[in-house]
C-alpha cells in the first residue's frame, strides 16, 4: 500500500541563553512561533530569527524547525 505525506504546519522554535545558575551552568529560555508558512524556506526562517534577535534582550543560540505532516494512504 502506497502512502504519501502533506506538510500542513511549520513551527519555529528559538532558544537563547538568559544567564548562568549558581553552579555556573548556562540557563536557557525559549519560545515557539506557530503558523509559519509551509512555503517558508530555511533562509526565511533564519531571516525571521535575525529580526526576532533584534527585539529580544538575548542572542538566539538555537533555531528549530518543527514540521507537521498528514500521512495518507494512497
């Protein structure tokens, strides 16, 4: 049986270092941005992160792209 998948949603996740704890370990925080266009390229996501980086007080350390697909039977 053949199957196929269709991209239905993109979510962008960013994490950034907000400081260090009492043991000297890095402390990170993060945010997710839903409803990112399914046609957005990786370059588009990096450009979006660059814009986000300009308005938050911390530098973005990690960018995640989470994609949701619907799988159908062919």
